[in-house]
C-alpha cells in the first residue's frame, strides 16, 4: 500500500512548522508519517533526515512538502532531490508551488526544464571559478598542488580562497564537489582541515 510522507524543514531562525503542516494537511489529510527537522537548507539532503526518508521511499509513495524551498535553497540541490525521488518511482509534491513530479511524460518535461535551470546555475559557478583562477594566475599566484599537501586536500588546496568564497556565498558542499570534480566527502574533509571556521 503506497504511503504518504510529509516533510517539514524549518531554519534555525524560523518557527513556521505549523504553517507548513497546515498547508500540507489541506492537500493530504491522511499523511502516514510526518518528518520534521530544524536545519539550514544549505545542508545537503544526504546529511538531513530528508535523505533517510528518500532512501525509504517505495514505488507509488508520495513525498509532500509545503514548498520546493523546503527541499533546499539552491536549485542544484533541489534537482538532486527530485531526481532521487523520481528514480524511486515515487511522487514528489510541493503543495504551495503546485509542483508535482512522478513517473510520467509531463513530469519528465518539467524535470527537464528544472534541470536546464540547474545546469545554467552550475555553469555560472564554474565560469566564476575559472575567471577567479585566471585572475590569480595573471597576478602571479602559483596554481597547482602545494608542496607537502596531503592526499585528502591536494586537489582542492590550490582553490582554497575560491572555496572559502563559495562557502561564504552559501554554495553547498555538493555543488563545490561538482565544480572541482571531487567527492562530497573530500570537500568535507578539506573544509574540516583547512577551513574549519567556515564549516
């Protein structure tokens, strides 16, 4: 029997859980399970209860949220979440946004449009990073692996300043990992070792 899961995320500086619950309940009065957490939308879904919920989804299940912004703050991260839900052959519904994605042609068209937006965002991040690297090179800054760099942070050490700026601008660890073609775990280790104050 397909189940309906309702996901509520509130930021550390807000308390609108009741509003989200009300919006979801209006469309889905018979929710099987409510999942609520207080966490920043910049945190990767895999590091939230949302990630565990998606892993539990079965074909035909529904994941409902009050708004697509509850899934994440950046389109890149939201797209990853949408893709994971659709891969499970489950349905994703953002009530306030009137967005519904499921295993049908209409959802595939909508997903393509959203993916295009995410791709543009990713390319803009990459372009800004490349421009920053070109500027540093023109200024005489030596790029590449610093002497004595460990295997964990070797690939990212040359981009330390750029990564710091990306974190300051609320770019997610997942997006940083994609930009520099490394794993999220590598990014997390690098930040822990080199940019602890920006975690």
